[in-house]
C-alpha cells in the first residue's frame, strides 16, 4: 500500500528562516514544508524574499537564523550529497553562448554520479532540432528550456525553479508548464517561485503566499481562493478620472474588500454579485460618474493577495 | 561508480574551455598572429643595423673646413658645420651629440652633455681624430677584432622574451576574461549549485592552456629559427618543462586576477597592474640588468623574469636543469601560491 502524502517525510522543511542584507531583512522568519512528489509554489511580489529563500534552500546562500532540511539532511553537513540530488534553474543564468545544446548538457551531466543520458533529456525539453545549435542562437524560450534540461540532467529528486517563465511568450510558457508537469508525474518534487497567478494555479498543488519575507497564507490554490469568502470580483474603471470614496463602496451590499488596481481601476470582492452590481450602478448614477469599463470574474490568487495585503500583486 | 574517461568532469570542463577559445576568432588572433607580427617587426628593425653614426657640429669659422675634413676621414661621425647659435641649439635639443670649436689660439673647445652616452662617445671620437691628425703618436700598438655572433644579436635576445611575454598575456587575459564573463552571466553561480568540484573547475583552465601552449611555442620559436636563424641550443625536454611550468604559473596568476572581479573593466585594470611591471622589469625588450642593483632581488623573483631568463639560458646558452633550477623553483612557487590563493579567494556569485 502506498502511504498517504501526509505520512511521507517532507522533501523540504524550512523553519524560522531569517536573512538580512545590511539593514534590509529579506527573509523574516519564514517557515514552510514541501511534501515529496508535490509542486509547491512561492507566490509573491518582487522583493518579497522568494529568491533569497530559494537560494538558501538550494545551498547557494546561508541563513542568518533558522533551519533548512532538504531530503532529511542539512547543507552544513551534507552539501555534496544534496547537490547530487537537486536540480535548479536560477532566474538570470546565461549559459555559455559558444557551446552547443548537446555540449552544454554533456558538461552538466559530467558533474553527477548517475546522470541521465543527454540524448534522453534533449527530447524531454523539445530541443531535438537544436541539438547541435549554439546556445547563442536560441530563442528566449529555448534557452529557458535548456536551463531546465541542465537542471534535469542530474536526475534530481527535487527541482528548484526561480521564476521559470518570466519574460517568455505564452507559447513558451505553456511548453515549460508541460515540461514541469511531466517531471512531477514521474514522481519529482518541484519548488518554484512565481509572480504569475495563472502559473501558480495551473502548476502548484500547494502555494505559500509570501510578502515582506514571511508566509502570509498557505494552502491549495482552491482553498486559498475559497478563503477570502468572495464569490465574485467586480472590476470597474470610471471615465474622466472620476473617483468614488471607498467608504461608500464598502457600504454597498455584499462587498467584502475594496482595492485599487494598476490601471486606476477599482476592484470589489463580493459575495452576491446580483445585489452588488445594481447598487453600484445606482451609486455611480447618483454621483454623476460614468463607467469606462465594468467586468466581473471569479476570484483568483491575485484577489487573495489583494484581500490579505490591500495591494495588487504586481505593483506591490 | 567509475565513469568512462570522456565523461569525467575535468575532461568535459577542459574540452569546453578549448572549444570556447577556438570559437573566438579574436582570441586566436591575439595569441598567435599578433606575437608573430611583433617579432617580425622587431626582427626586421634590428636585423642589419649598421654601426651607429654620431652626429656632431662644428662652429663655422676659419678653421672649420680643415677640421671637417679630418673628422669625416676618421669614420663613425657625421659632421654639420653651423653657426655658433644654431650649433648650440641643436646640442640642447639632442640633434647633435657634441659641438666642437677651435679658437684663434689653437685651443680645442668641446661642448657636450657628459650624462648622454653619445656625448661621451663623440667627445672621445672627435678628440682622438683631431689629436692624431695633429701628430699624436699611439705608444701601444692595437689590434681590433669585431664579433657578430649568432646568439648575441637583438633578435636572439628578443625571441625568448617574446615567448615568455606571450605565455604571460595568454595566461592572464585568456583566463581572466573568461572567468569574469562567466561570473557576470551568473554561470559561475549556476555551476556552484552543481556537485562540480571547484578545484577541477579552476584546474580545467590550467589544463586547457596546455593544449594551446604547444601551438604557441612552436609558432614563435619556429618563426624565430626559420626567419632569423635564432639558435635552439638547449635540450628540448628542459625547454618543454620551462614553458610548461611558466604557462601554468601565469594561468594561476590569471585565476588570481579573476578570482574576485565582477566586471571586465575591473579585471582589466588588475591584469594590467600585474603585467605592466613585468613588461618593464623582466627583461623582455632589454636586459633587466639595466635597473639599479637594489631592485635586482625583487626583479629576479618576478615570474616573467624567471621564465624569460630560463628560456634564454636554455635556448641561447644550452643550460641544463641544474643551472636553471633556481628559475624553475621561482616559477613553481608562483604556480602553487597563485592557484592556492585563487581557490581560496574565488567568488562564485
């Protein structure tokens, strides 16, 4: 019988992590646990401490306080053992441009005791046709897939990905998601950071929302979205830069949270859209404000972040 | 688990270094073509230099015509007859080495700068010619024999210097740029996250240099031997050992230069700081013995001095291991110290 996920020891356990750079505290007592075989996402705005946390977990930085246990071991005592068993893609690595895809992977494979065959890894990331092309000639998406191939070639138990799809076009992003899902189906554990909600919702079994170096919420995407208790989000933009005081909006029936958006719009998280919308239209008509745009959508992780911090994820 | 040889990381790292270098046409030019152009230029410039002619001035007066004839017969002198002020002006600006004049009483007057070697030489040549013409006998008979031997020409002196200089520049530039670029592109950080051995990474730079070393040495020494008949008198084994150790020591220096710099500009500054004193002091272009005695202990400890002296000893005098041991010891010490320090100081992010 296969034990339930809860019974397995965690692949990664982080407790009370603190990291300071001078006066800046990048990570302020962060704790989390990642189960073996799951995809765990750290979701948060830029500067929230996601990358620092990941680098400490990857053994690239040391924490000022707190503990990291990866596959049951600590970096301090078992660095060589751990490096053989993890794969990672950093946010900004540029691989050597003069080498080919094959040569790059063969180099990375040479570092591991029991690497995968390079010729097996290339098809995994869909770079068969680029096998002998120089890295400098690859597109952004292809380079990123090669970076992931470098992470996979050591046959890792845990894969760390720092913003794997930032700056990629939609097609490349979907290709990368397929790749990560295939790794997970084969039993791998994934820890990734992202500031894209759609990415987190699609890939992650569980998510920790990180802000100012702390986990402010944790759970499955569905549970997190459900936790804000809103059934709908109404998003509107007023014509001619008109404004309505948020106290008036909060008083509308069914409204739970009011927040500004990046493009000068306003979002209302509400429980009963059929009551809130007529009341909102009435309020605007009474104040002589005209709508430039009005739409509603089901709540997303973005709305969870807004309801927790009062700020939008990407402007925070 | 034993891996096949080509799958070893040190082999892969070294191959990657070599491929990256070969695929960079500019690096190939500076390592191979540029030294040859330099050697050819200097070789031609110093190849068949006639005995140096000293230019002196005579002040135009009643006596100057007869003096001019005497001096020109003496040889080795070019004589300008000028008026007083022009002659002095030319002396002051270094265009003539000496101004000579004979006053009405028959006394010879020389004006020259005793701190200039050509001034002193001109004074003796001029005085000698004029005194002999006036009837001075030479009490002791003299026989002169001039020597122009292969091995003592400037090009013979220069080819080992050029080889040493090239070992230094390719070691330092080649490695420093490659390492700093990799650090800049966060590639070092990515590699540091793998189980790669860090010592192997640094060692791969030393090993890859050896692949090009043979080519560099054959090109430079072969060119000297074929084009200028520069002698190769020592044993090939000792020569190979000297170049090998020299190349490794300069690679170690290159790694040390690159161990912390995060920008190419920073690394260039540091590389120049390391190389410039050696270009000047280590006797590449002219003998390091020209510097004051107080500096000699310091100069002889420089890795380029040790390499160039050992190469000259081997190629020109045919010195063996025993005579070259002090130089080899200095080079080896540089290799051990620089590599050890680089490994300790190296910044991976």
